[in-house]
């Protein structure tokens, strides 16, 4: 095979940042198909356009997701990459690997594909990039026989992901890795077999720093928090101060609640925890002196997504605090999640994310359907318009209360 | 809602899909007169056995394998 | 077909516990604090007094199995065979022996893998597939990312920025990844409406799904052709109809390019999470090195580095000085494109007389 020149891609081998072109060339040494891929990408660079088209129907037996069909739009000219499918491999929680696990993945992918990967895709899966239809089942077989399974794609639960949590972080407010593993295993059907209006993403962060960016890109964001007091180690505070750390400038000045005071004489911090919103700034600034509280759990937020269709949404609070205990199998979380899924599956239009459904139907309807209590923590502020619904059950409750001789809150206003 | 044994439900789903290139689970459920959840469950079973396969064309469909 | 063997389904991912090094198993949930030893190196200390060192390198995300095997060898040599990846495409080597940290760094750097990206540094740039693998890309991903990271390389290696700096890129508006909440986000955009291939739409697409896919109601059924029509005045070129129906191609080499958004974040630290907002509506695609994009991002980074107070993320800095001052300092034109005219626009209009005059 004659070596084609690729002057444009060659430009991207220059510079200090590791080059993806070098990675392709390393793979091409064993896998000629990657030479064809580079020729195709060089052509995209010349023409400033993509040369891939939509996926067809590819998959492995029993699954409706995990494989993304990818076809070249110039199959005659680039027959080696006419089919170049992606396989999503469900990552271990927190992306921890042994070197042997990495080698196993590599061996399977050397046998069945291009040798190119993404470690990892945005959702969290290990991405195996580029194989043909006739390798898919065999590749899956080898993955499964070696302890790996596929992740999600299409209108189903997407592969849940979690931050490193208690494995390597003192901020972790619950066991993110265990919860991620648990949910993934409990919902294998939902992950592998599409039956919903659209995708549903779960991301799990152990503290409000939200290292998985769950609030921006997960339908359900599970973010660790605590409901008691930040633990202060005054000896460590003194140590920070004695080492020249400017507590006022670095910590107090940034506290969004102004709920920290610093006694310069004693070199002691005190925190008005009742007025703290647990933003993490002070803890992140002084990790040796301050620790998250002891009564730990998570806040559940719902609805996050990227722009398409009805604008990007950040997830919003649907449950300010939930205990996440392994011992009871996370039962409360399961109950809430399954009620959300039932309502969404029943009511959503095709390709309508749960956040968009709530936008269309209203939080009132969502709360009623899921049995979650309206609380002020759910909103930045209450509505500023007078357009709200009254339901027969409101009047029934009013009547019942008045019959019971109790005064109904708000009724005196209507006089 | 109709009450079917698993065998009957399976037969009803097969019968319906024989008449279609592809279908959404909800449409199957409506046609047969059972809850979508029951169809979801049975469709998943049948997919695992290799009788059905899934399609993704902007949204999800099922079809008989090799039809 | 012959035989086929079908392996077991639904076994789930490998159990993470089996992937953890002993020091993590011993200190699981009992870490006391951490220190930033130097850029790219973290030290976690457990209640037990055990120490865990993390050495972080940036990767281009697209990795060959040759490289992965080399990482595995390095993990065997220095880390008893343990490593992890991060949500931003970094690789982290986990060690207990402080004495091995410098040798590990030296070996990684010698092979071209930069150690950095911790603390107040430029983080690794998360991105999408682009021309290497995606059908809907309006620009490449790996190429522009490589060009930008080459240019900002020193900021990855140091940790003396005003605050952390997260730059993200998505090659179309589908925005795989949390691009829309980054300090600086650049996104592939189209500027012309899709072409309608009536035959293809009639034969391959579900018309109701296509109509419903449009955020602006620009798509109407065209019953005569069993296809659709697109209202040019309403279309905002999002490309969602193309995602649903391949016969509505929107890709356009001459007019596709990149838009830049700034000031987003996801952490709850201090100010809450926020979207990135439009700074530059369009930069043309300039393969192979995207010079205009690289220059624009360098400018955006430098004005923040120069002007922000210690601890201020990009968006916090802009909130303090005001968006009008941002456009002045960045020397960027403010245009009709910057004023929202989608469905949540009104609350973004300045309904107060409090603003600053600019030159």
C-alpha cells in the first residue's frame, strides 16, 4: 500500500499537547484501517466537512443500545471504513482500573476493532471506536466473557457515572461508587433495552463541587450534601494562619452567606451553620481545617440537559435531602426514581426529556404525580404572577378543615 | 384491560408485529389492550431470546428479527 | 448463520472495588484532607495517616491501545498496577511511595504526557468526536482542541491562575458533554437552513417526529411530496431535524464554524451553577490549526488573567465588572446576535437604569 501524504493532519502532530494524530498513527502501525481513517479525516480537513452518516440498525443480540452504527458517506473510495461502528463499554464506577483490566480491554479491541478508543466518552463509557458489523457480536461475547458489559444509547437509561467519592475524596457525603454500581446493575433492562420517550441520564457527585457536572447534563443529578454543621478543627485553622494564609481574603470575602466570622486574636473560625448554604468554598479553601458535616446524604435535582430542543436546563431541586444508605438498598431513591419514570413515560412526547415535560406540564402536576412535597428549596423565588390552578381536592380539603372547625390558612384574605 | 397469560401476550405481540415493519411499545400496548409496562417486559424478554430486535430512528421501535 | 455463541447479557460493569489499590480500600471513606503538592500532583491523607499521591496527565481522549498498554505498564512500574481516568479525559496514576513521584513524572513527561491540570490551572479540554467519528459535526473537535491546548499549554502546567479554568468544546449544538456550563465553551454552529431531500424524507423519515423536533416551529408537513418544508425565517440552524431525519442535511463547508460562550460553571462554590453566554457568534473553520479561534481564546483567557481578582472564576469576574465592561475589555463587538430572541429572552433584558457606560 502506498503511503498517502497528509499534510494537514501532519500540522497537528506539532506542538506540546499530546496529539490525537500520533495516536492514530500508533494504531495504524498494526491496523491498516486506521490509515484509511486518517485519509478520510485528511479529506475532511481539505473540504471542511464531515464524511460520516447516520447509524443504521446494528447491535448485539438482546440489546437495543450500546452500539452506535457509523457509516462513511464515500464507501467506494474508503471501503475499509465503510462501516466504522462505536461500542460503548460500561466503565467501572469512578473510572478506576487495574492495569490488567486495561490490557483485557485492549486485547479484545485489538482482535475486533481499530485499536482506537476514547477514554472516556462524555457520558462515562469507555468508547471503542471503529469496527464492522460482523465483529459486533463476537466483540460483545469477548467483552462479556471477560467481565465487561455495554453501556446505554438511544431512548433508554444512559450509563450512570460517579465521581471518585469516598475512594479518594474527603468531601464525599455518601458512597458515590457503590450507588453508581448499584443503580447500573438494578436497571440493566432500562440501560440496555430502549422503551422510553427519550434518553435519561443519571450522574452522581459526592459533594456540591459536582465533579461529574451532573447539574448541567443529567436528567437526575444526585449531589452530596449534609444537614448539620461543618466540622471545624481550630488547631488546623491556626496552622493555616501561622503559615501566612489570609483567612479573611481567601475565605470570608468569598462566603456567599457571610456566615463565617474570624477571631483574629484567637485565630479561630466560627460558622453560623443555620445560615450556611453549603457551597463548599471554605472547605475547599481550607481542607485541613474544615470538613463536611456528619449527617450526610444528597440533594436530588431533576431536569438538566443540553440545549436542544427547549433550551439548556440546569437540574432543579426536587428533594432537598435524602439519606443514601446501602443497608436498605437505597429504597427511597428507587421509589422516587421509578415514580418519575412512570410519569414521564406515560406523558412525554417522542424525544421529550423529563425537564421539558415538566416545563410543558408544570411542576404542580409533576409533584402530584410523584408524591413529592412542594418546599421553598425548590425555587429561587415563588411565582410573581397570579396564574395558578385550584383543584377539586383543594376545595374538598378546605371544606373538611372548616367542618373540623379549623381555620384554613389564607381563607381570611379572601374576604 | 385484557388479562393475558404470558404465552398469550407473547403470541399477541408476535401477531401484531407480523403486520408491521416496526412498532413502538406504546402502540403495541394500545393495540392489544394491555399496559405499556407489560409490553415493555415481554418485549425485553423476547429481545433477549433473539426473537425481536430494536431500531433507533430518532426514537425507539421494535421489530421481528430478520423480518 | 452458523452457530452462533451468544455470551451472557446484563452482567453489568466490572465491580469497582476490584479495581481499587489497597491504600484506597484501607482508607475508603476515611480520607482526612488533601494537599496540592505541585501542579498535577495531589496528596490525600487518611485518618490512618496513610498517604496517597495522584499524578495527573492530560490526554487527547482519542487513545490507541498501544498507549493504553503503555499506561498499564507505567501503572505496574510505579503504582502496583492501578490507575484511573477522570471525567475530563485525564489519566491519574495512584501511588503510595512519595519517593517514586518524581521519577514517574519524569518518565511521563519524557514520553510527551504533560503532568498538570490540578488546582488553579487550565483543566484538560473536554470535547466531542468531530470529523473523526460524528455525522452531525459542524467543525472538527480533536483538531481545534489540539491547537488551543498547544497555545495554552503553559496554563495547564502551572496553577497560579485567578481560579480554575475549564474550557470545553462541542462540535454541534447537541453538545455532548457539559459544554454549556464552562468558563469558556466553543461550539460548532451552522448558519444556513437544512436542504430538504423530498424523496429521502418521504421514504426514510417519520414526518411527525421531524415536525416535533424543531424548536421554533419552522418545519411544516408538505403532504403533496410526503415530505416537509422549512420556513427560512424561523429556522435557527440547530440541526435537530437532521438528527431525526438524515434527508435534511444542514452541513455547509463554507458557512459552518464556531461560536464562543463564556462565564459558565457547574460547581456550587460561591455563586451557583451558571450557563455560558455568547461572546463571539462566529469564527470560520480554519483547518488545520484554527488560527482565529486560537487567537480569540487566548485573548479571552488573558483579559481574565489580567483583570480578575484572586479566586474569581470567569463568570464571577464578569458578574463583578458587568457584561458591558467585558465586551469593552475583550474588544469584542456587541451585535444583534448577542441579544436573546429564543423562548426565555425577556428576563435577560436589562430592566434597570443601573449599567455602566463604555467607550
